[in-house]
């Protein structure tokens, strides 16, 4: 049986969100309330876990595979004016071996310089 890394990563955040009685959107697939539509059926998932606060969105992106697309999309969405508030982004990923995801980390590091 394959481990569900995303569920494991999000579990502590779900506990805090529930304890604080925050309005959250937690989806493990793209549902209508957790996507931003670009046009037609083209869309982006809007966080693996998202809390909608008055002044910002708190978003948790949980990864067990390729990750840079889940980060770069936010730059695109801001540039297009599709996000109306600042984002506090937590990006967490599971690294099962020393080299697992190393290329993605290197790629991300090069985009942030």
C-alpha cells in the first residue's frame, strides 16, 4: 500500500485549523471551491489546504513529487490579477531519500535568486 504523504503532511495543519475554528478549504483534488479558473476548463488548484482570512490567504502546499509548478503558479495568478489578497505560503514536501526531489530544490533555488 502506498503512503499518502499529502494526508500525513496536512494532518497537523487540519488539527490547528479545526482547533482555532477557522474557515478552511481542504481538498485533495480540484473541486469547484478550491480552484481558480483561467478560462474554460483550464484551472489551478488553490492550495492543498487554504484558510481564507480577511487580510490574506494562508495556503499549505504539500508535495511528494514535482513541486515547482505549485509555487510558480502563484506568481502567474498575481500577475493576472486573479488573487485579490496577499498569500502566506507554507510549502512542505516529503523527501524519502537524500536525492529525492533534489533537482526540484535546485530549480526552485535558481528561480529565487
